[in-house]
C-alpha cells in the first residue's frame, strides 16, 4: 500500500463521518472465473479494506459502489448509498461482460437504501442481502448463499466498543488539548498535572461508558450515563482527598467531568448499533429530518413503534432477511410473519422499505 493510502486509511478511522472515498471500481479477488460470485460494498476506504481482508481466500469479484465515502449502514440510512449507486457501478464497471451469473451479493446493512426489485427491473441482476459482517462472507458463500440466524444480527462486542471509544476519545482529546494549551499559554498558566488529570477523566468517562454501559439493558442511555457520572464524581472526590491537590483542580475536574458526560448523555444509545437513537427520535418528533450530533449531520429515518398489518402480509420473509435485530418470526400455520421482540427495534427502517407487501409501518 502506498504511503498516501496508508495516511488516508489512518485518518478515515478517526474522521469517518466526513467521508473517505476511493474510486468506484471492480476488483478481482484471487482467481475468479465467469461463474464466480459477485459482491458489492460501499466506497468508504476502511470498509473496502476490511471486506478485502475477509474475502482474501475467495475467488470472486468485488464491486465498489459510490457512497460518498460513507460506510454501508450510515450511507444506506442517509441516502448516500442507494439503488442508483448499485446501478451505476454495474453499468460502468463492465461486470456484465466479465461474468455469466447475474446474482449480486449486497451487505445486509445496505437494505435501508437499496431496493433489489428495482435493480432486477433495470439491470437484470438478482440482488440478495448477504451477512451483516464481512467476516461471515466466506461461510455464506460456502453455504450456497444461505444465511444463518447469527449472520443476520448486528452486535456490539467489546472489540467494537473499544474501537468506538478510541475514535471518540482521540477526537475529543485532540480538541481539548488544542483549547487547553492555547488558553494555558495565553494566561501563562502551564499546568501539566492538571492536563494529565483531565485526560484521565476523559478516558475514564469515554472508555468506561462505551465498554460497560451497552451491556446494561436500560431503556434510557441518558440516565445510564448520568448514573455512571456519579461514579466518576466519586472517584474525583476521593482522588482529591487522598492526593491533596488544590481546590481549583477539584472544581475544574468536576466541571470538565460534567461537560463530557453531558455530551455523551445527549445521545449515548445513538452511538451504539443495538439501541434506538434517543436524540434521533426526539428530533424526528419535532418535525426535523436531519440531526446534528458531535461532529456530523445525519439524515433521519422515521422514528416510532414498528407495527405489522397481518392482513396484508404475504409471507415473503424479506423482513426476516434484512432485520439486524431479529424482531420477526415466521408463523408456519398461516404462512405469515409475526413481531417477536418489537421493543428491540432501532428504527433502521430496512424492513419497512423492503417489505414486498408494504405491510410494515412505523407509527
């Protein structure tokens, strides 16, 4: 990899919401033939690298579709990764002349933005949704394009939490350090101990909340963060009692701790893939279709309670294929779908948009 690409990959990790695109293209993986599987992903550089790593032992083709450099899920929900993205790369890549099969494997989390029925109608390709995670692609292909139940579900394991914590910690510490040292130099108050105390508080709040709180099935992420903030305040007070630092340090650390927790509490659940965004729902109910949080602006999907009109259900099972939270169960008796765990819905709207009978809605 060129140094320029390595630098771009590095910054794409920490500033991913700004978009880090690579050129849409067709990539040959291994030694594919005209009958080899065809996969598709977005053109966010970090996603492309991870997909290529996951499929490096396969013989296949990978289409990189335009998404303005945004990742699959955010791009699909925000209208940056959509049906036209797929149609354009099919047309411009020359894939029609390379393979004889016409089955296109899409990432499952692209379902909110990509419509397989339109792709079939306009290109002749049959688009199917593969697994949620790229690491499951090899087993999905080896299983003759059959997804296991576990491959349909989005999760938030410790490794992903640590990645998100590192992302937000790095950005916040960068912004804080710039402000802190500018003010310190301007006021001629260079206090390295105070700076290190503040960095420690930031790390405790960011890493502690991201690693611990998502495991607690509490309805309000905001309340969880403030409960955790109480624990952090206790640590600050005990530290100051035993170390005997100045009252100024104590007041500064308490104020800073409150400030960071206030930022985290604003939409803590929205920082995870397993809970509904509280800020998003609040903003949507005010009649706004876009939301700003931390460093980005996000287009919102409809928020509310998921509902099914069973009289319209035709048992197509599309909802079972695209739901990342396993809300649905197929009823073998009347060949229709039932809601099993509606309380787990995160309002990604994938099922609503892809339902062939249009029997699902967000109320």
